[in-house]
C-alpha cells in the first residue's frame, strides 16, 4: 500500500527530482587560423540553429550596385555548385529544417535550423549557399518580380518606410543605402555583379559562424571542414558620414 502524500512513479520511470540537472552553459568563442570567428552556446535544446554573419550589408553597396544585397537575399535558394533549388529544398525539408536569409545595413545573415542530430548535414548546404552560388542568368532575371513585390509590401508598413527615410535623411553615404532595391535597378543586376560582390565581401576574415544548441568543439570541427581552406579578409567599408 502507498501511504497518502507519497509520490509514486511507475517502474523504470524516474521522477523529475531524480533526474540529473543540466548546468547552464556560457557562450564560447574561438577564432580559427584563417580569421574565421566561431561562437556557440549549448542550451540542450533538441533544435539547433547555425548562422553565418557576413560584413556585407547594404552599407557596402556603391552607386553601380544599389540594392544588390536585396537581390542576394532573394537569390539565396537558387542553384549553387552542389545543389539545385529542388535538391536544396528537399534536403532541408527531409530533416524538418528551415533556411532564413536576412540582412541589416551592416551584415547579412544566413541561418539554418533543424533537429540537432541533423545540423551537420544542413551546414554543408549552408556553406555552398553562401560561398558557391552560381547565379545562372535565367535565375537572376527571375528575381525582378519578387524584388518589386517585397519592396511594395515593405513600404506599406509605416514603421519600415519611416526608418528608411530617416536613414536617407541622416546619412550622406553607406548607411543611407536602403534595405530594398531601388526601382531603377530592378532587373539590372548581372551575374558578374553578383559574383563580384560575393567575392569582395563574403570572406572568412569578415565572417562569423554562430551556433545555438551545439558545443563549440562540434561547431569548430564543422567550420574547419567547410571553411578551413578559405582565406581572405575583404576590404574595409567607408566611414559613414552623418548629415543630421
């Protein structure tokens, strides 16, 4: 008989009080010999996420390629050297994963997330998306309509339009560049321009790989395999001129 107030667990099942406690972990940071920064936080989540940060936001655009970072965001799921769009979509969906591409005026961020047991597989695709896009002419041409639609949707949101106008009024260069492709550049980007921008700004010396839900040793191993042979520090951007 079980007396009143006694906690009883089925045979073979441990009560929560008997389970081992997982100690919180701190963010760990390391730098590889080629200049690549790696940071990881083990939070014991069943879902892992890895993001590649690049100093390649819209502030690095020049007069001849305004809006190119918007085009790169849209082109992120297009053909790379190791995967067609179909193969990429199938690989991500097979593990229940997601791919996000976002940017600020300072950085571009490519992120994948899935169950932690499958994250190494998705990292292989993430690396080729970032460093080995092919930018086939017909795929680049197909971005025009999506660029236009995304800009129209964004500019119907007052908070976005306000921030865009504030930056345009406050700065005379770099930070005055918009997140979105200007109308006069729609359909004007060439494959060569996109390759040139990637070659110039997507360098390991301007890159950081950040993981959540994995250990620093696991992320360093993956980063060395995928980016260890890469070199280059890119070029420093111009200093922003504030106009008030």
